[in-house]
């Protein structure tokens, strides 16, 4: 008997990547009878299109789209392919409204651990141990869901994230990737630090024979700062690649350096080691890199973490959680991950 699941996760890049482990886990539980329709923002659809267990992707325009139109599309779908369960992987106001427009559908909603996050942010001396002890995302995401779906979690068969199909670049030399982007400005290591790190990397004998590729979206104009280096080994692709094409560049990289953001999660999905920089967010949220060669860098401050997503601007004139991480520190971590 067919079991049709409607999964909803609108954004963002890293979260969509991480939640693909739930898809694999559901497949382990329900086998060939499982059918999945995945609802996400159109800019992130490439992350789940081509997934072997996703039968359909519904794309939503977060900037100009109407939830009523999305609800009508789902109701029209149900006329030929009835939905047995709605799984809300997002737990936001937008996904709540979508659920409200589809009252007939049984639903499960992600547990956001809001109380635990509150204590982690506001009362660091009283951090809930159950939240602090979360493992990296390859274990955390399915463990979050096992109590909701009432299905066992097997440590010997951990669901992993999905590496989307991507066109492979035809670059003539091996390369590293810098991804200096993040959804929110306070979550970005200073771009001048990244540029200095690029200069040090290109001059380092350990990385001789390798190019340095910069990836960023069309709106990430601050990446133009790399052009000042005028080095033929530096390839600045900011704004020049689609999400799928960026995924291809990441897949063939030898190492990826970036903020606590989606591109680093995508790299590890492809078994590419990363160096991840944590500023206002914290490793305790459970999304640290998991590959043995991957490294993280952060500094312990009384005010850190100050935000679960890195959205809140720093109250200081200088964001010490990031400025205290120097390019020399990151270069050393790159050598360890190499």
C-alpha cells in the first residue's frame, strides 16, 4: 500500500541539505511503498531535484508567491495522488499557515527545541545537557525525529545527507574553495580576513599547484574584494554559477573553507573536508562538521552564542567572536585538514 508524504522545508540552503537525511531515514522505515513530495523555495529546489526517493518537487517563490496558490496546487495534486502525511520540517509561521490551509492532512511538526535554545542563548551557565550533547547533524537530525515518528534510530545505519546531481566543472587544475557567504551579515567572517587568507593560501607551499575558487551568489557583491589580489590562480565565480553548478564545484574541491552555512554542509555531503568558522552561532547547536579531517574554529566569549541563526547584529562596535579568529589561525586549520 502506497504511503505518500508531503515534506515542507522552504529554506535555507544548509537546512534543506541537512533535512535530506530525514528522507533517507523514511525510506529505511517504509521501503518501496514510500512516495515523497518535497515543498521548498524555488532557489533551493536543485538540492532535492534528482533525489532517488523524491518523486516530486513543488517550488514556492518566497518573495512573490502566495501560500494560497501553493495550497491549491497541493489540493489539485491530491485528486490523483492522495497525501497520507504532511511533515513540517520548518516549523515557521509560513509553514504553520500552509498547514492551516490544509486542515484535512495528518501532520507531524519538527520540534524546534525553543526552550533549550532560549536557555542556551540567555543563560549559558544553565545550558540544558540534552541540547549541549547533540551530535553532529548526521546523527542529530534523525535523532530529533525518532521521537516524533516513533521509529528506531540505529547508530550503525545513520541516514546521511543527499548530494544533489550537479554538472562537473572542467577545471584543469586541482583547487580549494572559499565560500565567504552566509544568510546574515553577522554570521560572516570579515571579508578582509578572507582576502588576507586567500593571499596567504596562494603563497603557501602546501597548496602549490592548486587554484583557489571563490563561490558566492549574485547578491554577494562583497566577494569582489578578492579581485584586488590579481592572482591568476584565484578564480572568482561569485554570481557566475547556479546553485547546481556551485554544487559541482564543491564536489570536486580538495577543501572548502567557509562560515557556518550551507556550502560547508554541502561539501561534507560530498565527503569533502571543510574548515568551518563559528561566530555568533555555536557548535552546541549540533551542526558541527563530522568528517575526521574537517576542522572548526571559534572563540569562547561570555556573549556567545547570541543568536540561533546568526541574524542578530552584534551589540559591540567590533564583533570579537569573529575578529579574534585570524587568517593565520584559519591557515593552520587548513593545513590540519589538508
